[in-house]
C-alpha cells in the first residue's frame, strides 16, 4: 500500500493520540521524537511490504520460466501463495 507523507503523519498522530488517551503509554521523551519514530516505523513497514511484493513477483516469474510458461497456472493465486510464504519466512504480517 502506498501512503503519502501527509497520510503517514496523520496516521502517526492518530496512533499516538489514541494510545495516550487510552493510557496505554506514558511519554518519556518529547512528543515530536515519539511521533517521528512512529512515522519511521510505518515507512519501514511499507518498504518491507513493497520489497516483499517485488521479490514475490520475481520468484513467480522465475518459477513460470522454469515451467516453460506455466499456461495452466493461476498467476494471481500462485503470487498470493508465494507472498504468504515469503511473509512468513520474513516475519511480516500482511
């Protein structure tokens, strides 16, 4: 999923506000520092998911080439299966 910086900022603000309001966290550092860390975590997660998608597509293409095209293969289903396997191996929650 591709999010703009503005959307990531709003998401970070919402997460921080909700956790603070619910008493789930107590801020031990400046609010801006914590907000920056939340935004960076979201960006890193998005990047990991994008990398996973690219790797899954590359692996699918390699597999289909080795099967000489795999005309009878459901590409969408196989891509989903590859992504799920890679995500499990990399401990990424989709």
